[in-house]
C-alpha cells in the first residue's frame, strides 16, 4: 500500500499547482471527516 501511495504522490507532483491544491484539499477533507466520524463512534 505504501508503494502505491508513493507512486500516486509522484504523479500528483507532476501536475500544475492549481490541480495539486485541489487534490490536497480533497485529501484533507476526507481525513478530517474520517477523524470526526471516529470521534462519534
């Protein structure tokens, strides 16, 4: 799984800055929502 994540992040690094910002925003939101959900279980 780590190798797959590394490959994905290497591909993301090749994208324009605006696209990277969008992807990182989505990742941040998913992690935030997951943590919030876990807090209420």
